[in-house]
C-alpha cells in the first residue's frame, strides 16, 4: 500500500479513542473527536491514517467526506472496526 509510517513522534491515541466510529459519521465529526489525521494516503477515495504506535494505525475510508465508509485497525491481525471486507 506504500504507507510512510510516522515513527518520530508517536501518537498518544489509543484504539479506544475510536470506539465512537460508526458508518455514516462525517470526517468533521471524526476530527472533532480525535483530531486531524497523521496522513492522507488515499487516491480517489479519501483514506486517512491515524498512527497509534510504531506498529499499529487506524485507516479511515471516506468515498465522500460526509460519510465514513470503513475503518480498519492495522496491526498483526488487521481487524475491521466498521464497514469493510
């Protein structure tokens, strides 16, 4: 996927900080809860990366910024939080 992971300044975010996520939530609502993403990695579809620590991050996908399409925790298990598959 060609991600440049941000390891110099590790985030204080935890997986639990994203428990509010549900399909259809807007990008602005996400930013209000957890702040700006660390990177935008999508092309065509908006995909935002939130770094948790050195080996884990959250990917949020928006076809339109008005509605969350999917959220995925990337770690050793690559779990879908909402949507996806």
